[in-house]
C-alpha cells in the first residue's frame, strides 16, 4: 500500500479504537441510575468511579506515551485493548462499591489511557499537511461513541440487568478493538530511525525530552487542557442524570447525549479545517471562549427541546477544540517525543475530567440541583481562555545556507 493510503488507514483505525474505548468507559453515565437502584450505592459514590478512572488515565498517560515512543504504538494499543475488555468484565462482577470503584476506575481508566495519547501522537507523524484535519477525524471517531456505544448500553440495560449489559459491552470492546489495534503502526520516518532519531524537526530547535517537558509551551498546553476538560467534564458526565431529574425519561435523555455526540462529530471536522486555514491556536482560543458559555447555557435547559438545542451547540464547540492540542503540540515538538508530549497533555486533560463526576455528584446530593455545576464549568472555561492566550510558539530555526564557493582570482 502507498504511504498516502496507509496514513488514512491509520486515521480510520485510530478513530474506531477511540470510539469503542471512550464508549466503553463512558457507558457508566448510562448505567449510573440502574446501578444505584439495584445496589443502593450513592450517585456520588458511583460517579467517583469515573473520577478515579480519569485520575488513573492521568497517572498512566505519560507512561503509555513514553512506551509508545520506545516500542511503537501497536503493542501499546493492543495491550490497552485487551486490558479494557477484561476490566469492564471484572467491574460487572463487583460486589461492593469500593470494588467497583477500583475495578472500573483504576483498570478501565488506565486501559483507556493506552489508546488516546499513542494514537494521536502516531497520527500527527503521518501528516505534514492537513494535520489538524487528520487528528480531528480521529477525534471525530471518538466523538461517535455517544451515538453508538451509549445507545447500545441504554438498549442493553433496558432489556437486561446492568451486570449482563456491562459484560456485553466488554465483549464488543474485545471483538472490535483487538483486531483493529493490529492496523496501527509508526510513521515511516520513525520506523526507519527510532530511538536514535534526532530530537528536532524542520524549523524546530533542537531539544531533549527533559527540556521539552520543562518548557513554558508544554506547561501552558497542560494547564489549558486541564481547565478545558474541567469545563466540559461535568456537563458531559451528568447531562443524562440532569435530564432525568427534569422529568425526561432515560431513553429520551440518552438521545440528548447522542445529539451532543453528533454535533461534536461535525465540530471536530469544522475546527480541524479552520485550524489548518487560520492556525490551530487562534481557533482554539475562540473555541474555548464559546465552550465556557455553552456550558453555562445548560442552566436554562428544562425540557427536551431545550436540551437538544444546548447539547448541539455545546457538543459542536467542546468536541471541536480537543484535536487542536495535538496539532499545536506537533507544530512545536519533534515527532520522536510526541508520545510523551501527548501523554502529558492527556494527563492534564484526565485530571480536568476527574473534577466533573465527583463534583457533579456531590452538588446534586447536596442541593438536588445541578445549577452550580454549570456555573463552575463556566468559570473553568474562562480560565482556559486566559491561559491559552499566553502561549507563544517556539522560535523557528533557519537552515544554514551552504558556503559560497571561493571565486577564482584573476
């Protein structure tokens, strides 16, 4: 196969892996009420399993990313796929809240981390042009999860108990992700020259991995992604429960999640095209500002039509911003360390995502309302905007011109 064909196969495989992996982890919001009713475990306690999962993703992301730099993406995503399926199956057998929190949180979260950073880092190395679009398409695959895995989980739990339903999700994860992970491989130039590759790229200054990780550019990307993910974490995780608390039936509430995911699919592609045309940083800042007010808009949603409207706008915006971090990272850091860099960015994002499940559960348990969750998300979103405006790209190096031949004397 030609390299042009190969790179789009990598994009398709990455999108499918992300869809199933994210869908497996994000099946918990759909199972939240059925598990609580069946077991008597609190909503806050169950939501904290997602918080633990995001913390596990944060702790393991850099490790998976660095391992991807060393051994390549295929072994990493294959191990992650096997571990994710096994973790979901084990979590379905949990007999106590603590056991469920550990199995679903630590294992599922750690396994999901093996997919995101390695896949995104790999895709950036396959593209010199249309890079924002490529990573946006991979991210769009991840965004399809609410339209596929979430309705599947809702259908399963409406026919069987939550334990059987989660076991079915585990089987779907194994059947799809394990074979698809075999399609993922290094970019050609990295295959030819792995650990010995020079730590710089065209126009990039030479840098070591420690230098890159200590740079202000890396720190700002991490901080921005933390606040960005903290902005949409609560609204994503608690949208279904919020809608149910407003009197909307569960199956209808899940369709709100699907509308958000469908809008996000278009948002990722649109933001990717805009990032290629106008610059990833500029589009990211504008997207972060719009995301903050999109989160606040949920306060005013009470009926199904209003939820659909807010979900469409919010999903379009927050999903569109996410792939731009990978494009900005690749513009400023060499491919040989992209696994580590993306792992760090994913770590910060996971920490941000960890704030939403527990905070939303505690707020609802305390006030029987989600209003303060969305107000807090709005403030987090404004913080992300302020931080990203401070980002300054690395100064580009100019290639040295070859010496002029000496003129012969007359």
